[in-house]
């Protein structure tokens, strides 16, 4: 599982490129757009979900930069570079912030590298997220991340690509054990159990990529076992630290959201 990925295959859709297409990016092929269009047709909220997820990730980085002293990030399943990437958000506030991006998609590695490795404080590590030890021991991770200081570990839209038999909880636990107290964990995840559309959407994802496990909010929270889940808890991503007035999650009944806005959840946790 460790090491450089094979070359770009433009005949089969890739998660990174389909996601890039939904976000309006240009790093995708006809085969990705075809599947992206199926998502848009059968799941009319796909584009909104992709943007809502990306916006929550950006808010999470800003929140960490504003409210903690954490200045180093490991972004697991980072995806193709898009408008604002973790290092740009973090380094805008603190130029010394360090970011290790992790992804195995060849397109990310080839095209993303130039953009993501903009400076000597960012690196792209081509190791599978299911091999956390391989990531931890990669020379670039060792060089950039000081495991004696708190780290932000970002699991943005990645754990739903890890099936139950691949031990997603064990992956989170590995990182929890590697980092010191005060470290932060951000998770965004496709959520199930809220509406019938969910099952259909999960089926499309599984049929396309041969993997995908949507989880209930309780299952997502269980992945963060041993960590202190911060306010407002695991909530629909558009509500997580929403910035527009009146949108903030108040912990009461779930505000009115579209079916699609409910499909992805976000949450942040802290290692006590
Ligand atoms: C939906 S994108 C999310 C991108 C970004 N984290 C975000 O939230 O905007 C999922 C990314 O995870 C990557 N990915 C999926 N499975 C992976 C694995 N087992 N190891 C490493 N990367 C993986 C894909 O290549 C893709 O770039």
C-alpha cells in the first residue's frame, strides 16, 4: 500500500477527479465527468455537498489557527488542489505553519504536487491512508511534523472511503496515539440514517468506486473514541461553525436543511 502510485488512468473514474469536477475544477477526464454527471442527475445536491464539505474544511483550519496554538497539519486524502487549500488557509495566518498532504491518486501526485508543495513547509506524501505507519514514517512527514507538539489531523471526506473491515477506527486510534495532548482531529463524513436518499447515494458511490461506507452520526462519533468532541458535536457540515448570522448550530432541534445538506456531517475533536 505504501509508495508512489501507478500512472494516471484516464479510462476509469477516480474519486479525486470526480470530486474535482463537482467543485468546478479542470483536473478531470471525460470518464470522471460522465460519473460526475450521474451524481448530479441522481443526487442533485452533489455539487452543494462538495462545496459544503470544502467550506467546512476551510472553517476547521481557520478555527484551529484562531483558537489553538497548533501549527502543523496532516491532511489525509487531501484531494486535488482547489481554490483554498489547507496550507494557504493556515499559512495566511501563520506563515510558519506546516502541512503534510496525503493522497494516493496519481493525478494529485503529478498535478497537485507543483501547487501543493508551494514552499518548504508543505509536502505531498503518496501513501495510502490505510497505512498510517507508512505515512508516519515517511521522510517528508518526519521532516515536517514535530510529534512532540500538537498536530491537527484532518480526515476530510476520507473515512467514508474506508470500509469497516479496513478498520477506520484503528486508523484514527493510530494517529491519536502518535500525537500529544492538545492535538485536534477534524472529520467530515457522509452520513446515513437520516433520509431514504442516503441509501441510494451510498449505492451509487459503491457501484462507481467499489467502496464506500456511510455512517450514522453515532458511528462517526465512535470513530473519535478517546477524544473529546468539541462543540457543536457531529452536525451537518453546512452548520458546523457556520458563519452566516442565524446559521450557527445551537444544539437544539435540527434546523431546516435540504435533503442534500444533511448528507455530510462534520465535527472536531481534541486529544485531552
Ligand atoms: C472526496 S476527496 C476529499 C478531498 C479533500 N479532503 C476535501 O475534503 O476536500 C477524497 C480524496 O481521498 C483520496 N483517497 C481515497 N482513498 C484513499 C486512500 N486509501 N489513501 C489515500 N488517499 C485516498 C482520493 O484520492 C481523494 O483525493
